[in-house]
């Protein structure tokens, strides 16, 4: 059997069977991945419910709004960019029965995979092993809705952090492009497309990407003219989008408004990142120290060219990449933290593997593995726990919720969820007392899988009650607004959501002050729904925030867990 070359992964010699050639072809891996995704979107898959699963409904709400002609930022307040919503709506149009967690998780693929394929076309002919070493981790991290930080001990798919996962994948590909793309025109084009995508997905991702591209300029990976061309392409695309729709300025206005609603010191956020991701932060700091020591042995550079070479070394890129990705993580909670370090580590491993006479080689290689392995191991371990545990889970009985209801939980959690829904309905005073004390029913209520299951049952109760009320009163309600973090009702009942209200109403974070436009839109909406199983501080704050919209409406006890405020 031929021995492979560690630098390229290619066999020594011209032999090799067809299967081997296919397995070494990155484009074949991308094609196989696409086939698997299409199958996953077509099949009626049931997924294991995870923490904060209701975050998925933010996208379903946005998809319904887009279907009725609304646009993010222009017609409703959104905390992030419009691209993710439009991509999810596009996939939904082709795969209307797809399981929502999978659909939203894979929404970025129509952008991500073609760009990755272009990079592979450039890299694979000269370094097929490196191409696969970049591509396969990217596909792995894009495959499942799994984050690298567990919020609940029971395994399940993470129904939150989609925006952040999408940005992390784009940043991974951006760093890989800067380090491995050789063709100048391709590099400029990929950087422009990735920066445009980052901007339109989440503004903090674009800021992080700007830091990384700026460092590439300093390190000599990109010329000033190249950066200017890429920036010009991004600006031209945004200008065209703005002239055609006005969505860019509206998006920026929403971000400025969001910044005004979210304030806080930066230092605690850095400490949070260091605490949550110490399994990466600690080894990175040690690796940076080892690389600095190795560089110091040769003395400080004596020329500008020497300093640029140092900046372009694995030491410089690791320091810059780590700083930029840390900044991104201070602005976000829960995602694929620091996966963008892998392209840098791959370059480092390639460099240090060849230094066979360097006494620091074993230390550097071990520390590089210490940085990279925890991320891969945690992702694989959490994914396999969810997949292997799922066959023993029980399906929740949620026929009225369509694809959103295709979830499963442990049998005891299923029983508890139903019992808790009844408990909340019959013990309202207990939870009203907690609201008065400004206390949630549980400190991590929304991360508890049993609560997410109860919430789905609560939503189903509302759907059934609305259909019964409409049949009894011979009146079809034109739309709904729900006084809760997410609002699935218009999607589930195919109605028109009101304009000018946020998707993902988080009190104090994504609920701007009511204006006349919002009040007018709510006044045209037939039903405002108030869930109460259980009463929580967040629900109470939303009811207070939208109190003016409730004035003059008839309060109807729609169901044990729901009140409906009906427009006259």
C-alpha cells in the first residue's frame, strides 16, 4: 500500500483506486453533504428537544412575516441582519415540511458551501490533504444544531445560538481563505462575499471579520489595493441593496437602537468567555507563550520586513485570531466558540511538523492539539449523546404544531411536561407571587428541557382553543400578537403578523419603546394573546410594555393557560 505524504495527503505514485480518489476529492465531500442535507430536509425527522428550543420560533415568525410581504428591519424590529431570515425562508419554500431546528441550522449552507467549494478548487490541486483538513471540520460543525457549551445535563439539539453558529462558520472560512487561498482574484472575491455575508447575518460578525482582514493587511496576506477592492465590492453591494430596498439603513438603525437597549461593562464579558471556554483559552495562552519563546530565541526582527514576517507567522496569526474571536464571543452567548482557530492551528502544525531538530517541537505540537481537540471532542460527544439517546426518547403528542412538534424527550420528561402544564394552570397565585418578588420559577427555566416541552404543550393548547373559538363564533381572526418571547401563532395558523413589532421580544433587550406605528398595527390585529403557564417576570414585563395596545379590548379566558384580548 502506498504511503501518503503528510504535507499533501496525496499518495506517492500514480496509483489509487476510484474510491480512494473520490474520498480525497473535497468536492465529493461537499456533494455528499448536500445530498444528506436535502434528505434531512425532506424526511419527517423527529429531533431530541434541547435547551432554549423556542429560539427556533424566532425564525419561523420571521419566515411567516416574509411570506406575507414584510421585510426585516423595514417592517419589523430584528436584533440581527436579514440574510439568515431570508435564507431560512428560501429553504422553507422548497422544504415546507422540514424539521425547523434542522432547517434553521442549515439556512446558511446555500452561501457557505459554494464559497467553501471555491476555496477547495484553489487549494486541493496543490495540497489535497490540507484542503480536506480544512473542509471536513467545517462540514462537521455545520452538520447539527449543537453548541460547544452545555446548558442542561440531558442530551438534545440546541435550539438557540443559530446566528452565532452561522457567524462562527463564516469566520472560519474567512480565516481559511486568508491563510490558504493563493489566487489573488479568488481571495479578493471570497473575502468580499464573506464580509458581505457577515454584515448581513450579524453586525458583530462583520466587526470581527474587519479586524481579521485588517490584520491580514498588516501581515502582508493582502495588499492594500486588494483590501480596497474587496471593501469596494461590499460597499457597492450594500449600496445597491439600499437603493433597491432601503433595508441596509433600516438594519443599521435597528442595531443602534439595540445598542441603546443593551449596556454593560466589557470586562465581565471577557471574564465570562475565559470562564466558559477555559479549555481553549488556557491552552491558547500557553501556546502563545511557547511560540513567543521560540521566536525570541532568534532575537527581535531588525527590519520592517522582519516584523511583517513575524506578523505573518503562526504566532502572529494565532494572537490576532484569538483576540478577534474573543471579541466576538464577548458579544454573544452560545455557539461554536473559537472554531476559527483551526485554520491557524493547521498552518502551525504544518510549520512545526517539519522542524524535526527543534527541541520545542514536541511542546508546540502538544499545545496545538490541546487547543484544538477539546472543541472537536465536545462537539462530537454532545452530538453523539443526542443522536444515541434519541431512539429511547418518547415523542411529544403535538399534532397541531406540524413540523415544530416533531420533537422527542425522555419519557419521564414527557410525563412531567404534561403534569406541569396542569400544575401551572391550577396554581397561578403561587407564580404570581414569584413575579411580585421578581423571581423566575427556576433560575434556568428556559434552559430546562422539561419547560421547553411544557411550552410546546401550552402553544398547542392555544391553537386548539383558537380553532374552537373561531368555529363557535364563526369569526376567523386576522392575526395574532403573543405577549411572550416568541410568537408561533401566525405561522401555525397561517395568519398575518402585525408589522412594527419585534421578533424575539426579550424585555429590556429587544423591545423598543412603543410608537404610534406599532400601536396602529396592533390595533388592526384581532387578537393579542397572553400566556400564563406559568406567569413569569418576562411575561409580566411584556404585558406592561404593550399595555396601551390592550386598552379597549375584551379579555376572554381562551383556555386554562391563555387569555385573549379581542379587538372589538
